[in-house]
């Protein structure tokens, strides 16, 4: 299964971003989903592009690959900083994370 394939709720594409202002740097996300999250030398977690590039712009998002959806959602649930946000691409509504309804 291609990692390019994107996850979705009812078929909708999802993306994930991290609020570094709240990140504690514990690295739980990078343990759960190292293909998506990585700690930088500043000790904070960032999302990565499909090309494995660290995306350091504030609020940068990356698509959630379908095979990694569970790992990404678990990361958001376990994140001590409550700073991992998973949202629908189409309307930017948060579906997993501290701002999900
Ligand atoms: S789990 Fe949350 S607080 Fe911990 S490193 Fe990842 S984004 Fe930061």
C-alpha cells in the first residue's frame, strides 16, 4: 500500500500539524509515527513531508497517510502538550486533537 495514499474520515483527506509553542519535546509522536513526526535539534517535534523533509514553518501541515492513521491519532491522543491537530483538508475542521468536537 502506498504511503502516498491519504487517510480520511468517510473518505475525506486528512492532514496533521503541530503547535510547537505547546510541545514538551517528549517524543511520543516520533515513537508512534516516525514517518510523520520527528524531533529537531531544537528539541521540538515537527511534521514531515512525504519526501521525509522536516516542515518547520509555523502551522505547517502534512497529509496523513492512510496506513498511519491509527498511529497519528494515537499520537494526538497521547500527546502531553495537547498540540497535535488532525483536520480535514476540505474545510480544515479538526477531527482529532484538542480542538476536535
Ligand atoms: S507528543 Fe506532543 S508534546 Fe510530545 S513531542 Fe510530540 S508534539 Fe511534542
